[in-house]
């Protein structure tokens, strides 16, 4: 049996709904990867939904509560003492500290420039397209099946779902479509 990767998801990949929905569906049982996040990350996600995307505080809290409910083991604890040891961008030190505390295989973020290789030598920092392409190589049929389920659940065809995902993860969508 292959090792199921552990991925810490940064707030920036949890904000865009199509991408967040896809990532969370891939982490649902039977999980394709194990997801992790911290209190700081959840707080940042909620604040961003309210401040930048005009979601109501109740809507942001609803998403956060659902994530806590459906992924009770995702929360990373005891990472705070590591924050001061991190050498990446100060605003994202808590993210790297959480990834290291939970021994994440991947830290998934759009903010790659905030995590230089020297600061993140114990976890692989990747963008969401690269992460999803890695998962696709591991089990394409499972990924495609989850995407079909996602499209059906939200009342879209797979093509329309891929169009929406292409706004956040174009390289991943391109690989999926290249097989069609």
C-alpha cells in the first residue's frame, strides 16, 4: 500500500470555493491525501472570505465549522514554539511551523515566494496545481471519480467544473483535459 501523503493547506488555497471543494473532497474518506491546517490558517481563511470576498461573517464561520466537523483530525497543535525558528516570510512563518509540526509531506500554497527552499527543507512547498498533478499521477481514476462526484453534487457537468477550476489551477486542468 502506498503512503498517503500529508498536506498542510494554506489559507489561500482554502478560499477559492471550487479549489477548496476539490481539495476537501480528495481528503474525504477514502482519502487520497490527509489534510492539515492550523487555527491560524482557519482564522486567516475566514478573515479573507469576509474582507476580500464579501462573504458574511456567518458564511465564513459556517465553512470553518464544516471543515472542523468533517476533518476533526486535520487541526495541527503545538506548532507555535516553532514559529520564531522559521526563516521564511514573517507573515507565513506560522504556516511553515504548522507544516513542520505535523510532518507534512507537502505545504500547498499559492505564495511560493514566501517559502524559500532553505526555509522549507523538511517539507515540499508546492502550488495547488503541482500538488493536484502529483495526486493525479498516484491515482488518476480516483481523482477523476471525485471530480465527477463533485460536478454532480453541485449540478455541473465535469466540463463546467473544470472551467471553474482552471481559474485557480490551470496546469492541473490542462493535464486532465489533455487525456480527453
